[in-house]
């Protein structure tokens, strides 16, 4: 009996113990829950600084999801949004050192610039067993690590595969060398606020406009955008734009038959930086453009509380076709 017991124990010891693997969404959710549990109410303000990854798209996606989860999970602690200064500090540091770690000095500079007492750093890297994902919360003044979480994401996670397989458009307005690659769109359609008859009501949307270079079907188009501030008078509610203003403008003013509902991309981590800059420079959270080459109206929105960009695409058919 003793030999039998020893044999069983030996067999059990020989069986490898496999660590639990998560989906990308589970890892983000569990990691956020753990960090939030440790810091909620103990600090006043936190900021998610960066998610290190070999894939910029994956970093941006996880950052957006972390921001969303922290805003929704934290009840007593505010979430600050990183800014261009934050990103420039991190970028400069990564250019000068290859450790992949953010230094104490950078942590302090970022935290102080945003009035945050705590910064959160993320990292995801490929390995033979899966995607290693980790989060770390660091107190700005003391550099003390307040909380850490790590886990392994399945090697075959469909979300990770999809995000890193999406090829970002490599050309931007700064590096386009040939005008042959650019389709110049100089038309300026009448304002979408055509749908609103009351002049005072139109004024509440603080309308502006501008242009941005955007990739469309492998070409770069210079698109005209109508820009709006939905927070000043509408508390960030864009339902009137989506449900009334855009459909009426598309069908009556642009003479299109609207044959479908909106396709929604939330979050849209692939929104062109040129469009983000245009919106930011004009202090607007909504941009609307008509892309004639694909018969589609595109509405982009920015949520100030989560830092997430969303895109709504409405397709149509020209009435004279």
C-alpha cells in the first residue's frame, strides 16, 4: 500500500501544472478590478500612463479599455487623462533607453503634470506560453508600488490576433512623398445643421470646420470635416446628431437614399491621428464628414470621461443612380 501511494504521488508530481489563461477582455477586467480594489479611496487621482507592447494598435486598444474600466470601477478616486506632454515624455525616454521601463523621474513628471498621486503602467508581450500581461500602480511621490497584477492571455485569443493583424496605414500627412497618392477633395458640402430650422438651436452646437488627410481604400483623401462641441450645451449627448441631423442631411441635402443603420466602431482605435488633432485643436468632440468615394457619412465622437473615440458609419445610395 505504501509503495502504491508513493507511486501515485510520483505520478501526480510529474503532471505539469498549467497556469490559468485569460481572454484579453478577462485579463483587462481582472487586472483593473485588482488595482482598483487597492487604490480606490486611498488616493485622489490616478492616470494610466502607458501600455508597452510591440504592437502600437494593441497598446492603444488596451489603454482605451483600461481607461474605460478604471472610470467605471473607481468610485472614490478620479481618473485623469494623459496628454501630449505625457506621451512626449514616455516617447523620449524609450528613444534613449531600451529597458521598456518608465523611470522614477518620468513617473514623477507625468504625475505632477496631471495632478495625479498614482500612475498605472501596463505591459503585454508575446511568449511561448501566451501573451504575458501585467499592470502596476505606482505612487508618484514615494515611488512605492501600490498594487500589481499579472496574467497570461491565451496564445490564440481572437481579439489579440485581430488587433495586431490590422495593418495601420503607414503614410501620414508628414511622410507622404508623392502627390499621386493623394486624392484632393476640395468640395465643401452645406452644413449638416441644415436639418435644424431654428438658428438659436444651431448655435448651441458651436459649429466649426476643417480638413484632414485620411486613408480611404488604400488612397489618402483630403476630407472636409464639420466639427461640433456637444458638451457645452448638450452634456455630451449626440443622439440628435445621429438620429436626426445626419440622416436628414444625408438624404435631403446630399440627395442620398439611406439604406442601412449605422455601423458602429467602439472604441475606434484606428481613427486617423489627423482627425484626432483636428478635433482637439478646435475643442470639438464630434466630427462629421461625407466620403463620396464610398458613399458614406462618417461621424466620429470623443468621450471626455473615458478618453474613447467612437465612429459611426452611415452608408447610402445616390438617388440618381
